C-alpha cells in the first residue's frame, strides 16, 4: 500500500516522538525499515 506524504510524515513523527520503534512501525505499516528511517530523517 502506498502512503501519502502526510501519512509518511506522521509515521516519521511517531518514531521521532518515541511513540513507536522503527521495527514496530515497519511491521505495523508494512514498509521497509529503510523507508521508515528516510521518512524519519525527512520529517525532522
């Protein structure tokens, strides 16, 4: 499933705010760990 830019930023914010871990976000949203890391970097 593709996520919009806003949805990807929200995932990154959750990781930055320590609401979830990168691994948990990867499993929950069905995306790769590298995608989470890139989104987290972009959302800061």
